[in-house]
C-alpha cells in the first residue's frame, strides 16, 4: 500500500514538473530583425528613387505615382490587423517566412512590370510583406528587450532608415550609370530571402503575464476603450503620413522642381535617411534623459518649419539640407509613440503594435496620394504643403495626450 502511494506521488511529480524550454534565440532573432528592417527600408525607397524613370517608361502622372505608393501601403493595413491577432500564437516564424517571400515576389513582379496594372499588382503583393514585417518585428523586439523597449525600438527603426540610405545609394548609382530602373529590384531579392530563413527558429520569446514581471495581454477591447490609445494612434497617423510623404516624393521633388539628375534625386533620400537614422539612434539615448512628449513637440515644430521651407526652395543644395533636417526631426515619432503605447497600455503586445502600426500605415496611404493629387492641380510645391500641416496637427495631438496622461496620473486610485 505504501509502495503504491509512493509510486502515485512520483507520477504526480513527474506530470507537474515543467517542460524544459530551450533558451530564446535572442541574438539570432535580433540579427534577423536588424536585417529585416534594413531590407524593408531599402525596398521601400527603391520605387521613390526610380520614380522619374518609371514614370517616363510607363507614362505615369503625379497622381498615378502617388497611388502606386498608397496602394502598396494600403495592402498592409488588413495584414497588420490580421497578423496582430494570430501572431500572439506560435505561428510567428512561419508568418514571417511567407511574408518575406511575398516581399521577394513583389520585387520580382515590379522588375518585370511592363504596364501600370501589373505594377500596381506587384506593389500590392509587396504590401503584404511590408504588413507582416511591420506587424511582428517591432513587438518581437519589445519582447526580446522588455525593460529597454524605447531603446530597442529606436535602434530597430534606425536601421530601417539606414536601409533607406543603402537602397537609395545603390539605386541612384545604378540609374546614373545607365543600367535602368529594373536592375535595382532584382538586386534586393537576396536579403529578404536570407532574413526569412533566419527567422525559421522555434526559439521565440513567449508572451505571458509572468514573463519578466511584465503583464502582456492582447486585450483589443481594452485598447479601444483607452483614450490614450486613440490619441497615440492619431499621432501615428500623422507621423506615418509625414514620413511616407517625405520618403515617396523627395527624389521626384528634386527632379521635377529643381531639375536634379537621378543621382541628385537619390541624394535627397540618402541625406534624409542618414539623418533619420542618426535621429533614431540619438532618440534611443535621449528618451532616457528627457520626457518623450517634450522631445516630440520640439521635433514637430522644427519639422513643420523645415517642410514649409521646401515650398520656397530654389536650389538643389538647399533642398538637400531641408530634406536632411526633415529626416532628423521626423525620426523620433514612430518608435517613440510605439514605445509609449507599450509602456503605458500593454507591454510587448503584438495586437497593440499592429493596431498602432495600422494607424501609421493609414496616414502613409493617404498622404503620398494627397501630395500627388495636389501636385497634378497646382504643382508639387503645393502638394508638399501637406507635410507642415501634419506637423501642426501633431503638436495639438501631443498636448492632448500629455494632458490626459497628467490628469490620469493625478487621479486618485480606485
């Protein structure tokens, strides 16, 4: 009888013992994320650098060019929302793999496009890959570094800007050398393929209410009931729109309004992306010393002033300086708003990051098209005026969010 009880106790102990888990592949996943965001930045900027030649080759006006960018980003919105739900489950590596393969396919189809319709289809397929990477990489990095999320998110977004520089430099030099616009898209097939295989490891961090003493919950209803969520999302719409407007139209503005060559147009993006990368690396250090809202308000005012200056610019050198400063001042918004949402609403939640990113993508859909539509009516200089108006609205949103947080922190605990 005693022996039977002892055997039963031993069986119970065996059943209840936790299953040993392999350690999280932190280094591999961070390398994959750095490469993935670098690739995303490069791939995003390729059409912008080649836009003038693509327009001549395929007979596109300003509005068609703007719609091309908007469709690519619009496709990412449902992907972001869908992935935000399913990526909390153990499918991340497979979703990332096939999302990056969609990016590869989009590159191939863009390089092969001979008319506007197929080009739009290729952009839509690329948008699927954009949505997957944007939905998963940021929250994954926040889960890898839960106690340093602002730093980690600024680093990961800084390499996105670095990717823009690399992509613009490679595409601009190839165009200047007379290789045509299609070769640039073929060259950027290998990096996302390598990145896709790097993500194929089962050793991901597991979001749980007890991980690192942080509470992780994909409570979408709770997000939607929070005024802070809506205010930060409004900020994401404005930030995403301004960033996409600058990224999409900088080279074409230089070519159309200032008569720049392919290399000269590419250098607007190179300088813009370089200072954006520097700004994001710097933001990662600054957010530990000054309040994020103060940093963003000052950046919004300066960015708005710089963007207004583009309306009056008369030389390419001045345009380079203004676009570079625009990259520096726009740098802080996207990663800092995401980090604040993670810190104050739900840490490391893929659902939250997907909803926030979808808001940013919504702005990125509307603004490039709006600039192109105004460009058709009144010239590209008039279209650029959309950007300083976004920064003025950003100041209002930031003050509203700051007031809400201050009032909420001073309210008595229930």
